[in-house]
C-alpha cells in the first residue's frame, strides 16, 4: 500500500498455518505408528498407518475400491439430483409466495426436526436394497438444505437492487439475470455443501442396512471380517471424498461469488 | 506552560502476521498542558489513533519517552479514559452497567457504583434509560453513554478517538456543544482525534496537524478564539482563516 | 442498504400494530395456513388408503394417522415404551453432555490460540466433512453394542457443531470491546468474562441447537445397526415385522424429543439474547 509497508517476509511466516497443520498431521501419524512399539499390537482390534496404506494401495490396484465407489455413486447421483431439482423449486416458491411458506413452513420444520433416517428400514423393506431404495433415502436426507437455503436466498434479494434495475429501465428478464439469480445462487450452493454431507450419510445408512455391494457395505463387511486395515482404508477414502466435495464446493463458492467474501 | 503529558521521540512499528511491517509513528513529539483541549488532525492511517492507544497503555511503543505528570507511563490506568469512535459499548449490558464498567473493574460495590453513575446518567440526559440496551439507543445517545463511562472513573485525561465520526451532522453539532460544557465544568485534559478541521478548531485550545504515515507532528496551531464558544463563531472570518490555514497544511498529506 | 431494510421492517411493524381491524387476520394467517396444511395432509393420509385398493402385500406397508395415534397411546399406556426410551435418552443425554464438556473449552482454546487452531484445523475439517457414521462399524468393534458405543457415536456427532460455533464466537469477539475493558485495567480473565464469553454465547447456543439434531441422529443410527435395546432397536424390529405404525410411533417420539430439546434451547436463547436487536445465526 505505502512505501513503508515492507513486503519482505520469510517463507515460514507466510505459510505458518499450512506448515503447522501439516506438522500436526505428521506428528499424529508418527505417534500412531510409534505407539505400537510400546503397546502390543492386535491386528483384530486396531490398525496402524503403514498397514492401512498397504491395504489402500491394494484396494486401489485390485480395483475393488473403485468398483464399490462406482456402485455407491449411482444412487447418490440420482437422489442428489432429484433433491436439487425438487428442493430448489420448492424453496423458490416458498420464498416468493408468502402464503405458500406459511402453509409449508410448519410441515417442513417438523420433517427437518424428525430424524428421517429412522424411516430408512421401511424404505429399504419397501423398495429393496437396490438403487431406488438408497436413492430415496439420499433424496429425503439431502432435499431440506436446498429447500431452506433457496427460500432464504429468495427472501434475501435486496429490494433496493430490484428498484435500481427497474429504475434504469430493466426488464423482468434483466431482473432475473442481474439481481435474482446472482443473489439466490450463493445460497443454493451453500445449501449443496450441507446437503453433500447428508447425502453421504444416506449412502452409508442404505448400505449398512442391507446391501451386497457399495462402499458402505465394504466398511461393514471388513468390520465383520476384522480386516481393520481395509476398513480404515475405506474410511479414509470416504474422508477424502467428503473433504474434496465440501471443500471443493467451498472453493467454487469463493471462485464464483468473490463478492461474498466473509460468508 | 508546563506539559502535563509529554511524548518524546516515540517510535512504533506494527508487525501484523501475514503482512509486512508498518511504521506507524516516527520520532513523534507532543506536549499537552494540564486542562488543555488539544486536537489532532491528520490523514487516515497516519497513526493518530495509534498514539491514543499508546497513551491509553494498550500499545507499547518500540522506543521513546512518554510521561504523564512527570511519571513514565506504565500500562492502562484509571487516570486516563478513552471515548471510542464506534462507541465500544458492551451490547449485552444496559446503559447503567456500561457506565459502571470501569468502577466494577476497580472492585467498587454496586451501591457505590450507583452513587457515581446516577448523576452522570442524569448529566448526559439519559435518566429513565438506565435499563435500556445499547441497540435500543440512537447513535448520539450511545456516545453519551460512552462519554459517561469514560467520566465515571474520574480520570484526569480524556482521550477521544473520532468520537463523533459515526454520528449524523446535526447530532454531531449538539454533541460538540455538550462536550464543551462538560469539559468546562469537569476541567479534564482532553486529547481529541478527528478528521474534521472545523470540529477541531471549534473545540480546541490547540490543533496539531500530523503528516502521513509514519506520523509526526507537522504543525501546531493555537486557537485564540474566546471561550465559551458558541455556534455562530463558526462563521466568523477568524474561524475561516484558521480553517484555511489548517487545510493548506493538511492537504499535502492526503493521498486519495 | 441495511438501514433502508431496517427502516422498512420498522414501518412494517408499525403498520402491523397500528391497524387493529385488519391485523387480526394478518397475525393469524401464518398459523391458520400452517395448521390447515398439516390437517389436510393428515386427512389425506387417513382417507386415501381406504379409497385406493391395494394388494395385500402393499397394504402391509401402509398405516394411518389414527392407527399411529392408537399405537402411540398403547405404547405409553402399557408402559412398554419407557424402557427403550430410557435407554435411548440416556445415550443421548450422556453423549451430548460429553460433547459440551469437551467442545466448549476446546472451542475457546482454538479461538484464542492461533497455533493450536492451525494445528487442529486439518483434523477438524476432515472429521467435520466426513459423515461420522463411517466410524460406526469400528466403534461397534471397540465398544461393543452397549451404552458406551452409543455415547461415543452421539459424542462425535454433536461435538463439532459445538466446537466450531464456540470457536467462531470466540474468534469474532470485537477487538474494540476487548480494548475497552483492557483500558480499564481488566485482566485476561476479565476480558473473557466481560467480552469473549458473552459475545460467543449466541453462537454456542446455535451450535447447541445443531448438536441436538446430530445427537438424535447418532442415537438412531447407533441403535439401528449396533445395539441391543433402545427406541431405534424397537423400530428396526417393528419394520422387520411390518408393524409400520410402531415405526412411525418411534419416529414421532424421536421427533418430539428433538423438538422439545430445541424448544428448551430456544427459551435459553431468548433469555440470553435480550440485548440483541435480533437473533444471530451462524453455523
């Protein structure tokens, strides 16, 4: 800014947060590995990083991991897409029409407060363990963030901005393209971030219950087989996917809506 | 005039994390007499607010000698009190609890606190608002509370950091009149930081113009207008002459 | 912009209270419409299965509101629900309690210390993004099928909303206000007591509200997949026997539990935020 601000800074200063974080992860992994030099290691009860790594490589090379993930991805895509379409449409109507929101708000609140996961056994018994049962569970869990966020987004449209565009002779189309969509979209994307986590819960619930394939089934089966290294490897894979999805959306939010810095 | 507060060769550099260091004050000198009303005007970011925080004892300068009443300054103390630009009221405390904050931290009992706060709240014209929360007050009312809070601990020195900047023009004018009234009765030494030249002239005995960062004293103007001052004084030729002189000093320091 | 909106709200409020003739309907409209839509839904649910002919197999999966109400009444009247409810409630309460005891101080710590924050950030990000359900098979292996497992799964579910919200609240403490109290000679403890904690309070309460939802979810999944007793176990067994009314009864009890807890938090919230112009959100 001014010539008094001296931009010289050491590397460690600038990347302090990343370095400290990386250091902490390294210490954690090393401690995990090292603790079994002191404590007796029971393969059926715990695992350690090197074994987990081997199992992960093994699962990737054999293609098992990819196959399970691909199988789980199908209902996720169906359920999640349906949640986007239905949730956004319903949310926008509820945000736009006050009466609709009066009518639906209490029902939505009750649904949202109920642990809808509890209906999973029924859904599975009714629709079976295939794609449709899982997709429905995923849909039910991930639709609410879209409804609530789209509604909040429409409500947050600044009326002053609408008047500004109107006063400059903007048409209805300009109104949508220049004010409404840019205002609502960030809310919907933020909703997607929450919905992703809930959708993943949906997959796991569906597959823990009664499935013969998929990543959730793999975790449960490796648990039953006491193959802890493989179970940890699958857990790790899910963690990576979850972080990539949510942080990816966060990154996309910052890239696409730079004007919304700081929330 | 014997200086009540004196600063000599004060240097201060900020080292914020993730950014380069910023030199805020360089060889900064200042003298303030007892009971004097001194204003500091200067460009944004010149270090004038920083110096108030140094005097308050919140920031330690890297070097330099600061004395008050002949004694070197050491940390915050109840002989000084600050009035903040954004009021700095604790939003979860009522008017009365905000006014009594300093007294409470001194360990005073609630009865004694009340004996102090009650007349102050009366003086600032907020009787009946003791139980209100800050968000229920207008900007002018909030800053009255800020002023009462600063006066509650009966400090010798009032430090005011653009206290009226967040107020609208009319409220600001009224608050200036009120501040002068309080200053004349309470006999405090006031160090007043502002952006507004007119405000500085109207209130002060002397006005200091600061350079841009790193801040130093550029020139000091003595304001020989008679007291008590009234609003009409602002349209006199003398007043405008001073305003022009100060502006001429200041404008070279301002970069847009 | 904000000012204009606030002004509009003021005007709307003034108009609301100023027109007694029309305001009765305006005030009641949301309640009337909300109740009506729920009523319509219930009636449709009750009537439709009677009008549409279904095969016996499909019929097994349907129940009606009156049936559910009857079952719910029977469960409470005979007292059969109390044991499983007690088991579920204790897992819920102990897990949630533990997450508060751990999450609050940890949140304050990482809110005040940059170093600790930087070091714990990767773990918090990773665990918060991952559905905690993946750890269920592992936890079943480690803790068995009893109360401990339930407490742990509830704990890891409820911990993060509390931890993250506490952290946000602490970090957002107004620098000016901290300076204000410091200028009166306040100690670190005074700063925490007078500024940091009151400022974080609304965030913490919002986190608590989220945590309640997560805790109920934790109880449900723990009991679905790896427990011997509890409301969730009752529901899974009922689903296997096609007792759909029992499944819905369980769902309603769980929903009531989370709504009641949320209502309690809301009371706490409104008591604590009398000083606020409006409620703060923030996840």
